[in-house]
C-alpha cells in the first residue's frame, strides 16, 4: 500500500488516491513507531519523513493529530541527537499543525512534548524559533485550558523569553495576563502566585520602574510568608527579599534596605545554615548597605565574614572563584571608604596580580579602585595614572564604553579628581561620558550616577555654564521621578540639587517653590525632627 501510494496509481480516481495516501500515512506512522520500539531510530526517521512528504499537500483535520504526533516523534529523535538543522526543517510544519489539534485525548501528551522542544530551543539560544513555538503552544492551551494555571504558566514562560529578547512591552503584557489568570485559577494564598509576581518585578527593575516593583514584591512576599514552606518557596522568598532590598538600595533609601537585608540574612541562616554560599551573598549585601550608610563598624565584619565563607568553600568548588573575587573587591571598596588604606591596598594588589594580562572589565574596575585609593590618600598623580590605565583598558574592550558598568568608575573618579584640581574642561568631558554610562548601566539613582552628576554640575557651574547644569539636573530629576515617583529619597535629593542651581542662577522664586514641595514631603514622611528635614 505504501509503495502504491508513493508511486501513484493511474487507475485510481483522485479521491481514491487521496484515501490511499491517507491510509498509507497512518501505516507509515505506526511503522515508524515499531522501528522505535525495535531501537532503530534511523529507519523510523526515514519512514516518518516519507509519510510527511506523502501528505504534504493534505491539510485535512482528520490527519492533523497523527501528523503532529509524527512531527513530535521526529523532533524527539533530533533532540536526542542534537540535530538542530533537522529540527529547524520541521519547525514550520510543527507550528502550523499545532493550531489544528482538536482531540483533547492527545492534547496532554502533545503539550509535554512540545514544551520539551520549546525549552530546548530556548536553552540553545534559538530565541526567535522558541518564540514561534511558545506562541503556537499558547494558542493550543487557550483552546483546551483557558484561564487555568497551565494557561498562566505558558504566558509566564513566554514573557520570560521576551525578557531575554529585550521585548519588554510584550513581556509586561503577558505577565499581567498571567497574574490576572492566576487570581481566579489559584487559591487566594497559593504561593505559586508569587512566581509570576516576582518575574514581573524583575522586569520592572530592569525598566527602572522601582515604585511598581516594590508594590508587587511586597505582595509576592505575603504569599510566601503565609504559606507552607517547601524548599522552592524558601528559595523564592530569598530571591524576593534580595530584590526588595536591592530596589530600596538602588533608590538610595538605605534606611529601608538595611532591615530587609537583615531579614534576608536571618532567613538564609535558618534555611541554609550559617556557612552556606547564599549566606555569603546575603552578608555582602547587608555590608554594602551599611557602607553606604557610612556605618563602617557594622559593615567591615560582615564583609570579612562573607569573604571567609567563600574562601573556605572555593577549595572544594573552584566555580566559586568568581564570587570570591567579587566579594574581595567589595571589601576593598569598603576598606577604602573607611580609610583603612593599607589593608585595602593589599587586597587590590592581590586581585590585580591574579588578573595580570587580562583585558576584562573586572581588571578595569580593579585599576579604577586603586585610583580611588590613591586619590583618597591625596596621591593625585598616582591616582591619575591608575584611572588612565583603567580607561585605556576599557577602550580596548569592544563596546565597553557604551555598555559595561565597571568602566563608569574610572571616568567618574578621574573626572572628580580633575574637578578638585580646577581642571573643569577636562573634568566635564570625562564626567559627561561617566554620567551617560552610569545612568545606562547602574540606573539614574545609583550612588556612582549621583556622584558623576554632582561633580559634572559643579564643573559646568565653574565654567559659567549654569544653563547646562540646569538642563542636566532637570533631565535627571525627570528620570528619577519616572522611576520612583517624587516622594522617594533619591528624587527629593535631586529636587534639592535642582533648587540649589536655581538659587545660584538668581531664580529665587522657582527655587522657593521647589524647596517648599520638598519640605512638605519630608515632613509628611519623616516628621520635622528628622535630620533630612532640618537640613
């Protein structure tokens, strides 16, 4: 029958020929399954390919399920052998046939198999191909499982893919759709609802929508705090606490970040133990927050403890080398800020020796940190040479001066040094670049962004360009307000900065109006006895 169907039979009418091909295709489908049972995948592949060729012009609904199962079986072979080129050949037919599935009896199995293919493509970074498959799966699920937890899962996973592809608007729409579905598909206190909320907050943090992120994070935290604690839920709670703390820290609201990170440290110690790798990263976050609050007595012991945990563990797990380097670098920054220059220098020298000859952003950051150390010691010419080495190294890394966060430090540091030496033209040139890069990679509210901005404004005003200073201050205030609203600490700081420029420009009424707004917001948040309000 298969031979007749493949060669054609002139004695048969067109309709009879179609029926023969249909029967032959079903036989080929079963024959391929038999070959797989006999562990002969090459023969199965050959038979299934011939079967698909036989019905290539037939789009009848009655064959769609068998055709899709055949395509899935082929994809299984290609996945097992990692034959990406062959998988790419059948994907268009796979996507086209998914939407024709009408039998619920086979839908469950097909769903699981299709997900395997989509996840494999995503894992291999074939994101465009994965997107087409996820979209087709979503259409199929919406027919059989409309507004169920499965429907929400597919929307969530496709949104995650869009985040990887930097398609943030599409990702946001799908996350919101998934949250809406889960509100009716899952129980009120189901901790699984926290997953989608958390994923959307990560997106909002990427888009620097901090106030929206904070609202969702606190909501996600409540789902987990009130639910039975499985291991997965405990890990999710750690991630949520970390992101809440990071969100406050990025807004320079360290007074709110510190208690969150203390809660994170206590949670990790309860669930993972005091000597776990996760404990080291939690301690490091708390140490950096205390550093930013200038509370070095609390910060330094925490940073040392974090480094000691990882140093002990990296002997058994070399994969921790990168984390150990990051923690040691964070400790050097802290020691420098605390004026413990000799100890800081020993750590930086050790890291520079370990990265000698490398052309990496990490080495550029270490060179910049050595520049900062010498700058604080008052050794300006030594500091200048370290900063210039860092900038030169960043110039050699393709795209680093546009996209690499670590390269902002040398630009901001050397710009500040030149400003202090009254070399205002040189300072403004470096600080313009540093501010652009810091805003892009660290965000508009980060400490380094604020330092670069403040020094740039001072340089402009020293050059008699208060118009440029006012323009930069206005743009920065707009970005901050968009990210966190106009009541956040960082936004209020920028409003005061803007008012100071207006005063120096002689625009006293505008400055007065702005400062009255700031004062009213501070009094409502912190009262009239708070140091920030008194200032």
